[in-house]
C-alpha cells in the first residue's frame, strides 16, 4: 500500500500589521498593500477620526481599534500613515510596546523628534523600515547598482510636482513645511546612495515654493537637487543625472509604474519582521536623512 504524499511545507504565517492613520495615503497605499498579502494581514486600523478608521476597516474586513494601545494588542507590527508629529509620538510608543514599525518619511517633524524615534527603535531592538517608495522599484535598484560602477564628478536632480497647489495631499504639514521635508528625503537618499555619502549640504530658496540644494560628497563629487510641490506639471517629475569622465547615467521615474513597488516593500518588511533583521532603509537611515535636512537649513 502506497504511503500518502507528504503535504507541502506551510510558509510563515502572515505578519499581523496594524495601521495608524486613515487619510488618503492610508487608504490608497498602506491599507490596500497590507491587506493584499500574502506576507501580511491587516489586523486593525486606528485613527483620530473613528469613522474614517471604521471605513477602512469595513473595506478590508478588519477591525477599527479604539486606541493605539488596543491596536498594539492586535498586531505584531505597526504601519504609519499620519503627519510626522503624530508618527514620531506614536512610533515611540509602538517600539516600547515591542512592535516592528513601518515608517513614513520624514521620520519626525524635526531632528529631535526623529532622533527620539530612532533611539526608541534601537533601545527596544525592534525591526524598522522606511517607506521610501522609489527605493523598492526594480528600476531604482538597477540604477543604484550601475551607479556603484560609475565615476561621478557632478550630478543634477529634481523632484517636482504640483500637489501643494490643491487636492487631498495639500495637507497642513506639507503646506507649512514645504518640499524640503516632504520630497527632500527621497531625493537626498537617492543622491547619497548613488554618488556616495553626503558630507556637506546647503539649501537656498523657499521650501513652500522652490528650494535648491547643493551637496558635497565624500568622493569629491558635487550634486544639485531642485525641489518643489508648487509647480503645475502634467505629472510628477523625479530625475537624477550622474555625470563623469565615462559619460552620463540617468534615472527618470517617468516610465515606471509605482504599483511595482508595493509587493516588494511588503515582502521585505515581512521578511525583516520574521527574521528580526532590518534592511538598510531602517529608522537609522531615516534619522540620517533628517540630519542632512537639518544641516541644509542651518
């Protein structure tokens, strides 16, 4: 008599992630991504507006928590889609509760708050990961691999859009702080990763209209970055041009589909939580980016 075929080994259980926030980014990205699985499961939602949290919870078959602490009790990791000041306060509480954290940029509204988050994560020994969206796209990773073999003398870059002119992303903290704190982390991260560590940085202009960054890198290269959320363009523009004796290497998001980022982001966060080993885009990286932003305006 033949023995029954062995059952396939079960994979790891989905990571139970609680979502803090119920605004546009929470609805359109975080909740949808976390609920899609299979690496994660949306375990609960909490927001300061209970009706908004309930709406997301109903849409994805989960529960609306009555408090952050109730959400912590229902999950093993917490994703944040809230303004920087709210994230900085609640991420510290989540880390102290032993929860892994999926963090938005900027880490906090200022350097002191960002440092408090990074310190809490380090002291608790929990996994952290930054949602620097473009870093999870295969095209970005290919560009950064190629950049490692490119001798760079200088670079030009920009991140430009018109979201501050109106619409659901023209929110209070973005309109108050402007492009440097909102868009700056993305572009500074790319320049720092592609060219080499930034050792000096200075900003000119008005972050609420247009700000220009000049960066000096450890290898002697100099880069420029233009940032604005207040220009009327057909679509957002992110472009990095690396120049050197071997020619030009260009990265442009015009042709990429950001939907390709979410499965990679979700899978890598879940793996980090299950293994206890964060990747390079952790809270410490978020703190470094905030230190550079602070240095730019000092």
